[in-house]
């Protein structure tokens, strides 16, 4: 990895931090739990690295087995995180008052 | 698929994640946001699977099937009141995944390491590892499996500092000789240990801060893995998650008027009996009967409900909504005031009330409703304690002095539903309970509310 690549990576990192902070500061308090579980779910993006490790050419060595474990953990994170977020968000409703008790 | 195409697809995925979070800015668009975020994840996974670096799919398919089954089952089954525990567990899985990816990368590299790659790999393992065990302990504390009291011992911080120093030493050894397996696995073990030791001295009521902070760590671990793998998708997403976690951490700390350092090292909630006994407010709590409470509610024209962790613990959110709706139909103006640290995670009360079908435009954050307590007839406090303690404003000797609290005592009447006469979590007496305009209704919040509701209907 040459120095140029490292600097590009750091640039992306810093800019994404600012963009993220900007977006997230607009999330209202009422959605903070879904925000948390949604950001949790996307942190399961580590699954990309896990897939590469689990599917590495020389199958069934220590690397692919560790990758396999990583795939399991990351999938729990991704699938569980998104599903639970969706479940929560389904509950946030604005009712037209006095319609139903 | 060539690496360039894959990277372009990752860019699309990252944009979808950004849009997803942008849409979380309103409950009306949030569902769409989550779908956008999901599709970003699907696209990124599909692109990776099409990469020439993947040749075997057996482990991948089995792994995803197992993980999806566990995650999906948990997501469907979990009670909304147990959401903090669930998020902590998922978060721990994220940390573990990042750390494991870094371990696999370390094991799989045979051609020698660039120093930058090695540093980021080790950081990913350390941060991911401590996120994993730290989240498990946080889960345990939220569940009550691990003592919710701060667990402290003399020299604790020296021990933790020593572990950090030892970890750095081992990292330096690995840096000198990447083949040093002893040092490498030593780092893994120490990182796991550090997660446990760092979280046990923190009290159960501070878990919202810890879960947020660990959330941010898991993002950081992902970013570090991204640097090591030279994968921009991981770098971007990791920084998003890191920023989100830090943002929530800061909100929680501000809402308690405490610094993050105080939360992490202050062992808040450690009971000091001598202080608790001598500094209690004088006077007596006045317990009232259900009928008296119902009468006060009947004659009121405005009501603000203040829920706290006690509502979650008693699973009282549904009957709370029933009472709110009933009074609303009787012509009362009914609103809910939610303190940022009410409950056990950011937004915990909002989710519970949403589950119980309370319209989200009835839910107000503290800064939007605090001025209205003075013009309100009745405030109904359900299982909240520290967030309504006037001592935070008036008593410089109180541990929570300076914390922004809801001005409930300014209302004409305050009805407090409380399990027993005992002091709250932090062992802090609450003057509110002794005030002249306060009516205490002791008992389980759920059954108390049911009794009040049936008394009203008679």
C-alpha cells in the first residue's frame, strides 16, 4: 500500500466523519433507538471482509474458518439489526386523533 | 467483476447508507431510509460475492444462513422493553466480526506487512475485541445477570492502565516480528479482557452511554479493518457509525451534565450509605389512594406524562397509552415529556410508546416542553426518578447537581407512580416525592395505572 493510497483512505475517512456527523445531528430524539440499531446494522458491513476471508481460494484453512465465524457474527448483526430497526420503525405512527382509541 | 467496478458499486452502497440515515431525520421517512440502507448492504454484498477473490461458497452460505437465522429470530422475538440488551448484543457481534476479519487477514498474509496495514489490523483487533466483550458485559448488566452496581476494587484503574500498556508492548513486539504468534494472541486475549474490565465498574443506569460508546467503537473497528483491507466501503461506513455513536454518547452525557471521563471512571451509583442517610430531605411522602388520583385527573384539563425506566420494567406502556387516550377523549390535552436519559438507551421511551401506539406528535423532548409544566394541571410521573429530581437544580451537594431535569414540580399537581418508598438507582433521595403538590401512588406501575383507569371509567 503506497503512501498515496493511505492518504486517499484517510481523506475518505475524515470527510465521511463530517458528513456522518452532519446527517446524524438531524435525527430527532424520538428516533434515537432506531438510529442506533440502524447504524449498528450497517456496521455489519464488516461482512464484506468476512466474505473475502471465508471464500478465499485455499478453502478450509485457518483463514477461511476464522472468516466463517466472522460471516456468522456479521450476518447476525446485519440481518438482526435491519429487521429489528424495521420492526421499530413500523410502530412509529402519526394518528389522526380521536379516530380510534 | 473487476476491482474497479466493485469499488464503484461500493460507492453506490455508501451513498445509499448516507441517504438511509438522512431519511431518519423524520419518523415519516424513516422506514424508507431503512430500506435504502438495506439495499445498500445487499448491493455491497452482491458485488463482493462477484469478486474474483472468492472461489468457495460453502462456508459463506452456511455462515450467512446461521447468522441470518439467529439474527432474524432474535429480531422478531425481542420485547421492545429489551431493546437496549438486543442492541448491545448485535453491537458486540459487529465488534467480533471486525476483529475476526482482521485476525483472518493477519493469518492469511504471507508476504510480509506494510507498517500501516499492520497498525490498522492490530487496532481493529483491539477495538473490535473490547467492543465484543464490553457489549456482552453491558448486555449482562442490562439483563441483571451481571451486577448493575459498579464493581470496583482498589487499584482498578492502575490494573486497566497496566493492561493497556501490556497490549501496546505486545503490539510493538508483533510490529518487530509479525510471526510472533504468542504476542499476537496475547493482544487478542488482552483486548477481550479489557472490554470486561472497562465496563464492570460502570453502573447499570449509565449503560445508555456505554452502549452508545461501544456502538461508536464498533464503527471505528470497521474503519480500521477497511484501512487494512484497502476497502473504501468499510472506511466510509465505519466513520458513519463511529460518528453516530459519538453523537449519541455526547447527547447522553450532556443530558446528565457529566463528562464522558466521569461516566467511564467515576463509578457513579456506587452507594455511599453515610451520605445517603444523612442528606435526605425532611418531611414525609404522602401516599394516596387510587380514587383520589382518579379524582385529580378527572378535574384536570391538561396532563403531561413523564415515563421512566420503571414504565419499561413494569411493561406499563400499553396501559399508559390507554389512560392517555381515555383522558384525551375526555377532553384533556395529553402530552408526553421524554428526558434524553429516561430508560436504558437513547430514545428507549419513544420506542416503547410507539409500540403502544402513541402518536409520535404527542412525544416531546425536554427542551420543547419544559416551559409548559408551569401551565399544566397534572403531571403523571411513571417510574421516573432522577430525571425529575429538583435537587439537580437546587442542591449543590447532590450527585446529580447540574443535570438538566424536567421541571415537573412547577405543575399544579404531580402524581408519582413508584414501586416502593426506596430511593432510586443512584441512591439519591428525591425531594419531589416530599413536596406539597405531590401525590405518591405506590405499587407496580402497570396495576396502578389499570386501577386508576377503571376508577376513571366508573
